[in-house]
C-alpha cells in the first residue's frame, strides 16, 4: 500500500496545484472592480456581483464584464468604440451607439440616475451578430438591436467612459454560450495504459490462484508428512487454509507486476518533454518576444499521433493585415504595371505612386499603377464615383487628434483598407456623426446627410448606405459579394458585368479578397415611402429580420455597376511550406472559418491547401436535406463510385444500425479532391441523417473548407470527427470564436497573436506563428510519442522479467512464497537500477534528429496508426518477459545442479543462487536499454552504466563474504581481513 499511497499522493498534489492555479485565475477575474450606478451615486463592487438590471460604468481599455445595453458615453452622439478581438476572432474596432432616447448630455445623465424603463428581449443564445428587443421608456418604445449591445469579452477603446444596462450575465452571455464545455483531456496511451493495468491485475490474480493451488497440493501430499521439519502454524488447520494464506503472500511478492510507479514515471517524462517545447528557441517569435508554451503536461505524446488539423483562417493562417492591391473601374483594371511591350512587370518600392499632392494621404499606403492616379487627377467621372462610394459606404470611425493626422477605426480590416485607399486617391473620409458623413473630395469638403445604413450580414453578403448629397440627390451605394451584387444589377450593365467578372476572376486566382461596388439614384417620393416601411419593420417584434430583409430588397435592386476592389490578406510566413509538409506527413487540414466562401477559397489556393492540379473541388451549398444529400453523394460517386453500392462493406455495416460508439474505416478516393461547404448547408448536414454522408465525403478529400461558420458549428465538426473516427484531432485558432473548437479537439493550440487571449487561455499549447505547428508535431510530438512508447515497452518488459522469476522459483520451493531476491535488491530494482536508465532513455533518446524529422515528414506516419505501442506490442513485451525470466532462472539453476552432480558442491546456499540470478537480471535489462537507446548523451551514459556500476558496488559491500569464498585469490588483496 505504501507505493500506491505515494503514487496517489504525488498525482493528487500535481492536480491540486493545477486546480489552485485555475482557482487563483478565476478569483482574479471574479474580483475585478466594477463601478455600479446606485441611486445616482457610483459604488464600487466586484465583477461576480453584477446582476441583470444593474447600470454599470466602463472606462477606456476596460473589458466589458457582461452583455450590456449601451445607454450613454463620453463621445459625441453617445458613440462607443470597442475592440472585438477577444470575442469574434477579428482584431477590429467596432462602433456602438446608445439608444436615442435623448441627445442632450444632461438629459442622459438624468436618465441614468433615475432610470425607470422596461426592456423586453430575446432569451439568451449564442448568436453573436443578433439581438432584438424593445425598450419601453416614458410610454415610448425604442427598437434595440445588436449595434446597441456591448458583449462580454470586448474591450472599450478610444472612449473615456460609457454607461450600460446589464442584460445577460455569467453563462447567459453570448461569449459563454459559445465557449463550449470544458472536459478533462486524456491521451489514447492513457486509456490503453488503464486497460493494460486492469489486464495485468487480472493476470496477477490468476497467477496467484495457480500458485496457491500448487501450494495446497504440495502441502497435502508432502508438507503434511514433514510437519516435524516444517511445522504448520497454529492458525493453519488444513492445506486449504494454508493455500488461501499463500495466495495473499504471492499477491504481495508479485505486486511489482502491477506497475504502480508507472504513472509517476510517465508524468516525469511528460514534464521533461513539455520543458523541451518551452525551451525551443526555434519556436520563439522575436517580434512579440513570445516563446512557445506547453500549458499542459498530459498530452505530449499525442502530438505525435495527429491525423486531422482543424484551423481557423483569419489571424491563424493569415496576418489579418489587408492591403489594397487592385481595382476594376468601369471595365478597366488598375493595379498591374506594364513595360513598353505590354508585358506585366514587378516594380520596386522606389517606383510606387507619389501621393504628396494629397496632404491627407496615409504615408504608409503603397500603390504602383500610376494610371489610376492620372485618371483621378483628370476628373474621370466613373473613377471619382467609385472612390466616392468607398468613402461613404462603410461604418468606419475617424479620429483626428492632430490636424491632418487621421486614424481610422474599422469594423473589419477590409473596410479600413478600402477607406484608406479612397483617402489616398483624394476622397478622404474625415468624420461622421449619427446623421452626417464629411468627406474631403479632391481638397473640397462635402457634407453628406446619412439617411440609412443597410447592415451587412451572412445571408445578405452586402451592405448599403443611403445618403443625400450636397446637391440634394438621394444616392444608394452598395458593396458586397459578386454572386449577390450581380443578381441586383440593372439589365443595362450586362456587358460591363462580363468584363468586370473577368477581372474579378483574375484577382481571385491570385488569392485576393474581392468586393463588387454599385450604386443607384433614388426618387424622393419612393424613398419617403420606403422609409416608412423600413421604420415599421425596425419596430416589429415578430419576424423582424425577415421583414427587414424584404424591405432592403425593395431598394437594393436595379443597381448600376461601378467596379470591383481586390484586397490582399497576406499569409503568415511559412504557411504554404508548413501545409505542404503536413500533407507529406499524411495530416489532413480542414479550415473552419467565419469568412465568406470566396475569401476562404482564395486563401486555400494561396496556402497550398487546394491545388490547381486537383481533379475537382466540390461545393455543397444546398438549402434543404435532399439537395445537400444529392450534392454529397454526387461527390462520393466521383471520388469512389463503389461507396454508394449496397455491397460496399461500410454500407453493409451501417445497415446493421450499430450502437454508438462505432468507427468508420478510412476510405481512399481515386484522385485528388477538395470540398467546400458553407455554414447554412452545414447546419443541415450535421443533423443525424446527413452527418455520416458529410463525414465520409469530407474524409476522402485532401482539403476541406467550411465557410460562414458559427463558433458552435466549429466544435460540432470536431465532435463529429471524434465520434466516428478513431483518430487524434488538433484544433488551432487565435480568437474567442475558436475556443469551443479548441476545447472539443483532443489537442487545442492557441495562436498568441493580435486577437485577444481567450484562445490562448483555453488551449493546451500556444505559440505565435502557424509555421511552428510543423515543429510542434513532427519534432516534439514525434519524439514524445517515440520516447513514451519505448518507455512503456521497456517498463512492462523489465517488470514481467523481474516478477515472473518468482513464478518459476515457486516450483522449486514447495510454492512457499519464498523470494529469489534479497530485500535490498527488490527495493533498489525499480528505484535505482532500472528506473534511472529508462528515464534517461525516455527523456533524451532520438531515433533521428530534428533536421531529418522535418526533411522526411513520412517518419511521422507510424504514430498516426499507433504502431509503436498497442495491445499487440504489449503482448510482445509479455512474451519477451516470460522468455527472459525463464532463461534467467533456469540457466543458473541448471548450472548449479550440474555443479552439484559433478563436483559435489552444496547448492543449498540461497545467497549464492540469488546473487547469480540478480546479477544476470541486471545485466540483461540494462543491455536491453542500451540496445533501445539510439541517441547517446552524457546523461544516457551516466544513468545506464552508472546504475550497473552502482549495483556491483552494492553487491561487493553486501556479498563480500560470499565473493571471497568464491574468488579467494582476487579478493585477498581487496579484502585482506576476510582471508581466513
């Protein structure tokens, strides 16, 4: 019981330390100070005491503690800027506006001090971009939407203070609704070890039972007749009672067969391999001074078994830095540079366009096609209208603390890049209020009246603004996905649309993010009539979104095409190379992103997830079960036609309706294919009737992209893989919208970049660049897996060899539970002689160095199939242990018997026989470690040969009498006092 209690105590202390750290982290968050407005006075309280209905004050750079309804702020028109990096995975600044109950600041403060209103809103849910409610105040109803809600996880930026009414707290907040459940992660080897230990325990019981039966038979036939020489104890009344007692004696003697110390040794090895990750300088990102970090010590060897990687896109594969690269205006493409022969050429940084004529230009902006600047200076009508549209159709906020030094706060990097481009080409967005937009056009200030903003959402895939120009014209400017805008264009734009689409396809083939830009002039009477319907739809409580969508469609039609923008979202360094290496290692990559399909596909090609040589890339975009099923089966029919036949083994297996959990075998396609599916179709596909169709189709593809996904859908895809495939999954992301996916996967990796801390805090491993993933898996993961497998194989072997010698000895001592070894040897065997060498091998051994591991990714594949340690390998260890114990016992026994018969020596000297067996055992198991060690370090030599030398020193000190008798000539010099 003592070793067991030691092992359990060490494990308990380790877990208690981890729990204490988590508890301390929770305490720091829960006890953060919060200012509450109570009876017109500010009162400081703790975060954990905030309740629904409280009015709280938040200040600049302070995190939002709950989902709150914005009531007032220090900014004009009660605007508030928030950073959403920790919430939706995008490092963007968004602007929120308080409800327009009153515009006067004093009236707003009075409203706060004596607020007496009622808010009716939807139940808590995980929809980050949706919120609907009605505020009733002084008999009037005010429409509430997500633009007036500050979500937990955001951070207040560029705003001195703001007040808000708490709507959702704790687990009801949208952030927590998307976080998923935390589970204790255990590796496949952990599960296998637990099963093997149970088998060993059962085997120990069987062996003890066999030996007890043998003892009972021996006592009944021989021991009973020799009680004068071997008297029975008083409490032993029969051979059966003696057999029962001897069962427990053997249970104690053979207890080393059950590897109690295994778990402590495993934890030590995992700790060492975790430190290697923390200390790896090649995974240190100098620009941010950020090292790689293993935040858990229990999953190291599983890094060497990963088969599927689920990755976010923005900020994980890309830098999330947008650059205006090209544009097509009225059928002419700008952005490329050509020589005199009309050949496209690459220009140097010195040849970029000079924007010095524009005093408000951004000095960081670069563009190389001078023909576009010339068109702007010449006053080209369509070019001016194009950039005017970009300067007005957005939700960007401008900050100008120093005259002429503009800083844009954009909801997305795309918007920021487009507004910055318009700024440099002479259409400078200067400032805005809730009712106006001020633009400096070619040096002249123009004020536009902002009439309506038609927001972007995942279904509409576009946004529009309606403004009144200084000339009293009502204009609608729209930008969005080309697949949507093309359907809204006026028939007269057909020929221009064809040319523009060619330009767009060229840009998309280069991996650029594209948006189509259009406009429409509205009649005054039509707009006034439409505005009334729009107001009614905004105030409706039922079917508000569908009614708004219908109203939007009434005005967003018969648009006139202006052109296309093309923005480059640069990949992180080394991403394409990393994905190629992962593919060679037979690791499949699925990109799960909230971005639109076009953007995700562009990135997939640029990062080598999709290849031009692919046979086909399937697109699943159905809106009902039957359509999606047909699309999935059509894809499977092309990849593997026999998979649709009733005679297919998997189909036959599925017709038996097996109970969960069951495993779907790997299927190999007859070519190279990719798959794209959007979030709407995925919602149907994840239903019970289609999830197997989806999984079988996707797993035959070399690359998979899931677009427009919610955080919860990301986790559902990972869970689907875990449910039907016995493979190791890894999820990597950088934002709070990736937390549920990171928690769901076997291994969660957080990119500690620009998008907050939520992903990192919920991950198992963190680093700053996606390219480090190849090193984490192919070097550290593979080494950890190989070392752990070698350790387990040797550990079980040495324990079986050590313990089973007692089994053979039982047949020579009347099954009397006599031990072969001395007590000191039993104590030191696992503690010194074998534990240190095996730990040295398990912490320092390398079959190949890191360079070869990366040059030959194929070396990673055995871990995916768990070839180095499994039930079959365990049986080999058992057979090897049985064989070794047999030889180690019977060779010395036969030698001594032969010596007695030929030389008349007395073999009853137990100490001599024990010494021979012990020495042989140490030699054999130590040489086994030496043979398994492929990478010798100084420490390897010390622990292996040092342990062997320590044994011989101990033997000399304890057995000097016996050794002097056996070798008098040798030891007369070493021990003269023993000469006689």
